[in-house]
């Protein structure tokens, strides 16, 4: 609920901060104290900031929100959740729950979501959107993100008909069981076996060692009825590598684990992340499944044990590639939440008068106006857009690949594998670091659970590890760059995807035309900064090749591969970010495209500034110079680096007045952000005070039962007067005992002196 554009600083009566939600009253400040000028000003400040917006944020929102579901449908779903008796106050309540309570609420939420879906006739994608938005990472989320797609992507038509439809209808709930106690990213090293048994024409799933125990699978701990298991296929004593097997896990009647299987929850996670998700462990003791339970769209085992291999060995990794391809724009959306909160709060938060001021009554300066803040945050705004829009291109590329695979065409498989590995490794880490940077920019209030980062940071934190550890993925990108550049050495006309086209610069002079910028304005030209990103990536691959030529083994170059992968990803993000805006130019509008292109430029320039060494350090040593550049010659002149710094500084200053409008264009509702500091109307101090006044710890417990955990008694007459029960049983007696000892001259109960 937006407050009035002007609030009376002397008023002691506060307007509601929200609409009532189910059994919950509207949030509002209870204590009758004057608001004061500082709190009254925040709504005016953010309203004034929006008047400076030189474009229509809703146009951008409509384009970038057109993803799984259209924006209108998304808002309708969010509106239902935000006013629901259970979900309306969900995010505020969950921070008060322990792990067991969160899991109980998670199971209840799964059922409640499906009840709402049936009541409101939601589509599958609307259910997924609702589940993801809850910040819950519940078993039903994993079911849709990691179980259903694998069945549809790796199963035959008959298997999809048999299991996929049941999964779509939630007749079964599933999990994806790949990682083991002893192996994760190294899929080839997995120990779980699936041995073909001639006599019964079936597979025997078995966990032969402690470290073969399946580990980390979301939903496996207490919930999943079925799973897709990655196991080593063995036929007549011969190993055929990891394959996927569909297996039942629990009784659909009472949830009991089936004979031959033991399973459980692995325990709480770091930062209390994923509290409502039962990441689990499981072991198989010669557990028998039918032969046709092996997902066989690409590879199969016939009766008698004849193995039909897939057209490409990497087809079995399709599930991981799918999830990686979906992660890129997700990281952008996660970062966009953090930057929206940070920009709004830093705008209305005022600290210190301008140093040149001589009047003590002068208004304090907006924290966002300080370069030390704007230089931290505005580039993160650009990164958010970059990952969202580049991520959409990644999705499209995956869909193109999947369509080709249907007809047996594996042409795009390698490109999608490389691009998804590169961007997953880079964007997840950048988003995680960016979210924490946003929180730190909020100062002390950023550490409050009400800031909105309690689930945001923990949910992003494990993304750097799952679906392929980022460091291992970086090595895969490095290996791919060596492979492609080696093919170009043999034949310069070898077809290369545009995401790796910069590799032509290694051996072909002027393949990437570039002239070192002579002014800050030169850096704003797309052909300049894009070429610089390309040449930096090419130079790093050249250096990697030189290391191998000088005798170092690839296995010892994993650290060097990290920078190769980063630079490759920054080149690709720049390419796809700019392409996305070009493709959507008509729908966006001229003014909107103009400001988004400035974000493209800012993203590219800050990406370059992250590591200029390969461009400014003169190439030396045999095999380390790019074609067209001699030994001892740098690609970028030293003065150009100075120009780059000024170009970034001036661009941040230009974008800054538009930053609120650009963050509004993400379209986040206050309920989705779950942040007292990120309120769209700027009323941050009122919200913080209302939440603190009504904090359940400050009031009598409404009674036992999980329904009462985390209930905020807004508007209570007892605000600020509550004494907790354990004060009477613990602290009170402690103080009285200490006082008595003092009266007795410091004598212990046994007569000795203290």
C-alpha cells in the first residue's frame, strides 16, 4: 500500500503499510510518536527520483518478464499468493522457524500450492513460477526443475507417457539422484552400479561402498516417491559408463522407504539455506528395477543385454545441460532483487551533510549520491540486465539444440555444453558476490532479517557448486578453447560458433579489428569494447596454449583456466546482451533501448576493467602474441586505461538518475522482495519500526502449533511491554542470587569466598 506523497512530520498517527492478509491485520506503526522529518521525507525522495525517469519502465518490464509465463499472468499468480492466508505472510514467518518447522511448512506449502493451482486453473508454468517465488526451494520446486525435465529430455515417448504424465499431474513426486558422498562433478567416477541381470531381464541397483551413497538430491530426504538415478551401467561384466534409471523410492500409500533402499535427510545447510528442502541421502542394496526403467531416448539395452549406444556420449548429460541453461537468467533475476532493494534504500537513506555546507539545518545527503556507493551499485544493475537477457538467449539456444536432437542432429550439442558451462560458472559467482555487495551497501540495517537478504543470499550461495562445480566447469571451458583453436590451426575455414569466433584472432591478422582508444568517448563505441573483450579472451587462450607448448600438463593449468572461462563468459554475455536488445528494439521503444544500450556499454567496460593485464602487457615469448601483433607490442596503450576509468565514471554518473526507473522495470512486487528496506513507496523507517514492534518475540505466544510460529501481532496494545517467560525462570533468579551473594559479603553457598 503506497503512502501519501507528503507525510506530516509532526503526525503521531500512521497509515497502514499493507493490506490485511487473511487472518493477519495490516502492518502499521503502533506507538504514538511523531514521525519526524527524516521518516516523512523518504516517500517524497523516491517519488521525486521517479519523476526523473526518461523512459517507460513498464515497456521494459513487459519485454523482460515475457518468459515462462507472460507478465500479466505472473502478477495474477503473485496477487493470489500475496493475499493467501498461508503465503501472504510466508516470507516474514519463515525466518522465525527452525529446520523441522520449515520442513513441515514446506510439505504443507506443496499441497497448498496445488490446491491454489486447481482453484485458479493455473498452468504448469504458473505453478513453477509460484513455487520459485516463495523462496522456499521445496520438494515440488525440485520436482519441476530437476526431475520432470530429465524424464521428458532423456526418456523415450513410451516412458514419457508412462511416468511423465504422472509426474505432471503430481501423482508422483521425484528427485534427481546424481551426486554421491565421494563424487560430484566427476560423473564418470560415480560408484553406484546398475547391473543387467539376464535371468530376470532387469537391472540391479547397488551401492557398493560408503562413498557410493547418493547425496544432496533435493526432495530425496523425506519426500520423493521416485527418483532418476545416475549409475554405472554394467552388462555381462563390462562397464558402459553412467546412465539414467527411473526408480521407485517410497510407498505411495504411507511414504515408507521401499525394501532394499534406505534414505534420509543429510541435515541443515550453511547459512540455514534451503531449510524447507530435504536434501537427502540414499543407499541401494541390490534393488531390482525392470530393464525398461533405463531412460532410453538415446541409449538402450535390449532383452538379453545388447547395448545400443547413443549418437553422442554427452547426450546422457542432457539433464545437467538443461538445468545449467535455465540457471543463467535466474542468477540475473536473483541479483536484480538485491540491486532493487539496495538502490531504493540507498536513495532514501540520508547520511551526513555535504562537506561544503555551513548550515546545520541543511538536508543530509542521499547515500546513493556518494560515488563510493554508486560505483558499487550501478554496475550491478547492468549485470542484472545482462544475465537476464543473455540467459534468455541461452534458453533459446538450448531449445534449438533440443529440437535438433529430436531428429538425431547433435550439431549444437558441443556449443551449448561450452556456453552453458561458461556462463553458469561465471554468472552464478558474479550474482552471489553482487548480492552480498548490495547487502553491505545497506549499512547496519542491511544485516537485519527484514532487509530481504535472509533467503536471497543463501539461495544463491550453493549455485556456484551444484550442476557442476564452477572451477571444474572453468577447466572444461579451457579445454574446449584449446580444442577449437587447434581445429582452426588445421583449417582456418573451420566453422566456429559466434560465441567462440574470437579464437580466429589467434592465427588470423585483423580477424578482430581494433584500435586502442584515444579518448573516453572511444570506449563507448560497441565495436571498440566488444573487440577488446574478444582480444582479451583470445590472448588468454594464446597464453594457455603457450604454457602447454612449454611442457606444462593441462591438468596443472586449472587455475589459468579460471581466467580463460571468465573472459569467455564476459565476451558471450556482451554479445548476447546487445543482441537481445536489438531483437526486442521494436517492443521496447527508442528511449528504453537507449538506456539499455548504456547498460550494455557499462557492463562491457566494467568487465574489461576487471582484468586489463592481458591487453596492456606486451606479448613476450614465442607463441604468446596474437596474429598481427608482434612480440613486445601491447593491444591496449597505457593511456587508454586511464580513458577507460573516466569512461566508466562518467557513464555511472549519467545512468544514476535513471537507476530507480531501471530497477522498477524489473517489475518486482513488494511481496516478492520481502524487504522492509526495498519498499517501492520508500517508507522504510515506518516498516522497520512496525515489524520490530510486532516481532513475535515481543509479545505473548498465541499458543502451540506451527500455525502460530512467527505471527506478528500488528497493532497490539501491549507493544513494548512484554516480558518473556524465560526471563522469570532464568534471568530474574540469576540477578536475585547475585544480589544475595553480594549481601552475604561475596560468600559462596559452601562458605568459601568468591
